């Protein structure tokens, strides 16, 4: 059974797959005609902007590679984890809107690579630890804000779409629960 949360995550992934990213051509390649989309031609060393799903295919084919700043790696994830842990309970950093789709792709790529070399297995395990730490830290803050009787809009603005969905759902559930508890207490008097 698919939940509303998984639908929001699939939606974020769909939007990410159809966002544009920068690639660098690894070699010369003629124009590629897809259903309604023409891609290229590519000249080695030049940068181009394409949809993410096209960039993935071009990368698999060895035609191009994503720019480094468009990819998450262990070092970038460590920096995010460090910033997240340095924040107090009343603060939350604003990740990129596509943070979770990029994170899922990084983990998936490392999972595939980890089966090939021990170094990548260690990197994969480290990234998984960092990711769990980031997610748990953000989740604690989301739950705390959802349970708060007042909204802190300046903090909620720093949520990703997936986090905002979770926050809205939790906040509604918690407020309904509180109302039921208070209603029950009133009935006893």
C-alpha cells in the first residue's frame, strides 16, 4: 500500500528527474533525437544544460558527465551533516529543494559501486551513517515544530517539499489528538 508520504516522495523525484542540470561532454557526439526532444550535438569539453533523466542516460553511455557541483558525494554529505548538527533545536538549515532526490541517487550509486570495491563499501557505509544522522536530526525538529501550538513560519520555510508534507500531516494529527484529549477531559467535568 502506498502512503501519502510515498506519493510526495515520488512527486519530488519526478520533479527532480525533469529538472535541468549542467553536463560536460566527454566526447563529440551527433544530435540525438528522442520523442519530441532533440539533444546535442555535443562537443568534447563543452557544457550543456539537459534534463536530469537525459543526463543520466548520457552519463551511462559515456557521452557526458554531470558537473561536480550537481552531484552529492560523501564530503558534501558530511558538510551538510555537520551544519545540521551544529544547529540548535530552534534552528533548521535550508537544504536545496532537491536535496532528498539527490541524496537517494547518491546512496543508490554508492550501493552499486560498493559491490565492486571495498573502498566504496566503506564510503557507502559512512554515507549511510551520515544520512541517518541528517534525517534523524531533521525529523526531531519537524516533530517538535509540529507539536508546537504556534507555527514558526520562518523555520517551516526551511523545509523541503517532503518535509513540509510530513510537517503538515503531523501537525494536523497532533492538533486533532490534543483536541480529543481536551474534549475528553471536558466531558468528565
